[in-house]
C-alpha cells in the first residue's frame, strides 16, 4: 500500500486501539474507583456494565447511520463525543456521574467503531489489500486491550482519574490526524426517508437484550426481572423485524441476515470474543482474589496474550493466503479449546510457568480467529451496506463479551466462589469455543467448493478434455 493508505489505516486503527485501551484500563482501575467514591458493589459493577449497555444497544444503529449519513461525518462527530465524555468521567465525584459518562462513552463507541471499520472496507480494494488492513485493525484492537491492562495498572498508581484523562489525549491526536487524512465524501441520500421506527425499535431491543444479559451476573437472584427484561427485548426485536419488512427504506435490509457466511462469521465472533473475555475475567479474579496479586502484577502476567498484536498482521495473512479464511478460523477455535481446557485443573498455588501455556495459546488463537472472522463478516457485501455489516459484527462482539463475562460470573456465584467456583466458571469459555468450532466447521464444505472451482475450470479448458467433450456432445 502507498504511504498515505498506511497513514489512513494507522488513524483508523488508532480508534480501535483507543476503544480497547479504554476498556482495559478501567477494568484495572475499578477497585480504586470504588474505594475513592465509596461505591456499593452494584454501583461499581455498573461502571463497567453501563459502557457495554451503551455500546451493544446502539452499534447496529451506528453501523447503518454510517452508510446513510456519511462515514467520515459519523466517525469525526462521535470521536469528539467519545473524547468529551471520557474527560467528564475523570471529573466525576458521584457514582451516577461516572455511570452516565461511561454509558455515553459506550454510545459514542457504538457509532464510531463501525464507521471506522466501514471506512477501511470501502477505502481498500477487496482482496489481499483489504484483508491485510482488516488483520492489522484486529491486531491493533487486541494490542490496545493487552497494553491497556499494563498502562491502567501504572496510571492507577498515580490516581484513577488519569485512566479517563489519558484517552482524551489519544483521542485528540487521532481526531486531528483524521481531519486531514480521511477523504471527504458526498452524503448519500436515503430513498423513502429515514426509518425512524426501525431505529427506535432496534435501539430499544438491543438495550433490553443487553441489560438482560448483564443481569445474568446475578445468577438465580432476581431471575424474574431478568426473564421479563429478556422477554421484552425479544418481543421488541420481533416488532423490529415486522417494521423492517414494511419499511420503504429499511434501516436493516433483512436479506443481509440471510447471507450464511455473514451470519456464521457474526455468530462465531460472538462466541469467540465471549469466551476470550470470560476467560480473561476469571483469570483476573483468580490472580487478584485467590492469589493476592496486585493489579499491576496481574496485568503483566496477562500481557503475553497480546502476542496477537504482532502475529495478526504478520503471520495470519500468510496463513489465510495459504489455507483460506475458513480453515484458519477453525484452527483458531480448536487452539482456543485446547488453551482454555489446559487451565481447567487450575490449583491454589500454580506457578506462572504452569499458566503460561494457556496465556500464550490464547493470544495465538485470537490472532488466528478474530481477524479472519472480521474479513468473513464483511466479505462480498455491497459498499452501501458496509457500515451495516460492520455494525452487525461489532454488535455480535459486544453481546459476546457481555454474555461471556455474565455467564462466568453467574456460574462462579452459583457454585459458591473459591477455587471450585473458578474451575466451574472456566467451563463456560470452553463450551463457547467448542460451539464456535462447530459453527465455523459448517462453512468449510462451501469454501472447499469455491476454492476448487478454478481448478475444475482449468481441467475443463485443457485441449484434450475439450476435444473429448465435443465428441461426446456430437455423438
């Protein structure tokens, strides 16, 4: 790629790096925030959950808005909102202020991230160039999360408010570079008007479903409310489908949801990301609560999982070119099954050497699966729907992270905590990647047929075969 194309990619990758580092730093800082602001356990949990709720609730709308209202406009506008509310979170003096700021930061990310991804998929030619750009994008996301754990531990030592102020500086630098590098575009005019009913029902359904998933953390306590919220979200999702079928210019073209490769990639991303965050959450609790490690020691221990930031843009493109997207994705799932299974017999005094294989294999599995899943989710989609495809993928990953963390928390609580609780909770990520491997395997037969088609055509075009075929037809 030319230098300007790399510069544009660097800016767009800066956004997903910003999002990853923001989440990771806050995860490390929550205990200090809780102590300083005298928050209850429920309020401290909502500091994290509010961001997920805002992100998951509006990502689908954010992705389509990029297609309809302009990708550059949505990217720059919501990056500014992200910057402002991240800064406001640093000035919070009450729990409700911080929770509100985190919710709005999540909403901003819901519009900003799909816009960034759709700019990549429409700015780089489909094929090796776009694949390389998406793999670099995926690797940067993982690198941001891994590095954010360490930076969050360091900044928390200075004061937890720096966890909010540091992203402001990075976001400002990205914004200034984006104003110069992202080309201006003509805003597409949607035919038939904007689908307001679809937008409202989609956002309402996503918010309720996300809230229902977050409530799984409570386990059996309060299950009637959890079931009621989930049922209301499902009902609103059904209403959304009915609205889209009748809309002159639907927010989401339902035909896209019938594209098997896209649905398979989104479901695979949900399961893979959910297992990753579920495992990371359990591992963090194990090291800090059971072993008594500090937040910085825990962050340094988990940093090896960030190896995917190096492998995703270097090794994975070669594997994809050699074996194809589907096989590399399946390899990532199989490696994740092995990785998490190795941690199941975790003991009360395991050495870091005993944990290291799982942490390293987890990072390797992420480098194999996540980037190719991103490619598969946006491959073959028309340019005018790239924002929607990116929004669907981001929605899947956000719901996946919420499902993974909520399920492991619920299982840990039901078992009663302690070492048995950790071991039982670890079954969740193993089950999720096992299911993901089955889903991914269903796409290999079709991929094999597509890959073999050129070879079949080459045989048919050989002179001797063509002559024989002509004689058969004449006879």
